[in-house]
C-alpha cells in the first residue's frame, strides 16, 4: 500500500495506459481522480477503481483547456481534500512521414503531449504548493523520446521535450518538495498501439491485429501491459521514490539500454 490514502489525479484515464495507471495506483491504496475527454470511458475506469475498494472521481477535462483542468483540480480537492500526486498520461500520435507531415499535425502533437502536459504540471504544482504538502508528478513520455521511430518524427520530438521538461521541473520544484519524474514505455498493449499498426497496414498491407503482435519487447514474448506501467508510476508517486528525481525511467521490457 505504497500510496495509502493519497489522492492521485490521472489524465487520459478513459482507456489504455491511463486506465492501467488508475488501477495500479488504486491497488497501491490511493483515491483516484480519473479524467478524460468522454465521461462514459472514465466512468468505466472508475468502476474498476471502485472494484478494488478505493474511492474515485470521474471527470471530463481536456488537457488543452487550462480552465477545465483548473476546475477539475478544484473538484478533486473539494471531493478528497487535497492533491498528492499527478500523472500526465493523456497523449496523441499522428503518424506520417517526416516529408509529408502537416504543420497542423506537428502542432497538435506538441500541444497535447508537451504544452498541455506542461500546463497540467503547473496547475498541479500550484495546488501542491498552496497546500504546503509537496507531492509527486509523473509524466508519461515514451522510449520514442530517446530513440527515433519512423513516421513519428513529431511524436518522438514531443516526447523528447517531455523528458527534458521533467528534468527542469524537478530542479525548480525540489524546494517545494515536489518530485517530478517521467516514465518511458515502449510498445504497450493499448488502442494507441493498435492505431499505429492500423496506419502501417493501410500502407504496407496485412492485418493490424497480426502486426501489433510483433510490436513487443525483444526480451519478452509478450506485450507490456498498462497495469505494469502503472505499478512503476505508483512507485514513483510514492515516498519510497523520493531519491529518484528528474529521471526518465524506461518501462519497455529492456528494449532501450539508456
Ligand atoms: N501505447 C504505447 O505503446 C505507448 C508507448 C509509449 C508511450 N505512450 C504514451 O502513453 C500515454 C497513453 O497512451 P495510450 O497508449 O494509452 O493511448 P490511447 O490513445 O489508448 O489513450 C490515450 C487517452 O488520452 C486521452 N486524451 C487524448 N487527448 C486528450 C486531451 N486533450 N485531454 C484529455 N485526454 C486526452 C484519450 O481520450 C485516450 O483516452 C500517451 O501519452 C502515449 O503517448 C504509449
């Protein structure tokens, strides 16, 4: 129970990795605020959290809308009294070759993956500072922020920016007792990964469900599961991880050696 009675906010929690993170932090004893763009999906996640015996609050909140995120924080604090941890999980990928990628797609990925994430970090940190309690923030980057993947130049760059932003925030907010880390998943079994396989098979042919089966860590004969990423996130949110600061921890089954 690393997070017993802590209040943790997870963005993009309506499916995929965010849902696994919500389940893992609940498993670690936290009360979980789950937010996403659609209420039905966060309500489903909330049911899974409740099934593990923890309190939860499902909210609609777009990370591109600072006012909506600010109001979501107020609702979380009204419900649970404070905010101890924040997970920036909401993210998007728009596949295209570097030669063909539009400025709109480039900008959209940076807006959600980097700028939206930064604004959420600011809002969460301000709440933690106002409480005087400190806290922890985990940013979901990607091993794509460390290595290059084809047809994902903007996504790769946006995640590299998250890794460096994490270092800066860790430095600046240490004095407020806020610990900021990133995790770098590899291919995780989520709708996003299937979407990547669908884009590729539209170009090269084949069945996306078959292709996605090949997108697993070389050292493991299976995909990384969202809850496995979530358990690492839960540890980084806990007081046990206070000594780990400003890092970008690979959660990719050993694929990335640095
Ligand atoms: N799946 C992978 O292989 C993988 C690997 C490395 C990193 N990641 C990262 O993990 C995170 C989660 O990915 P996933 O695979 O679960 O993706 P997903 O597409 O399955 O889920 C992403 C969730 O984020 C939400 N979201 C998108 N834009 C939002 C916005 N503006 N405001 C609020 N919510 C928004 C979506 O509605 C969705 O529920 C992302 O940041 C992604 O870049 C994924």
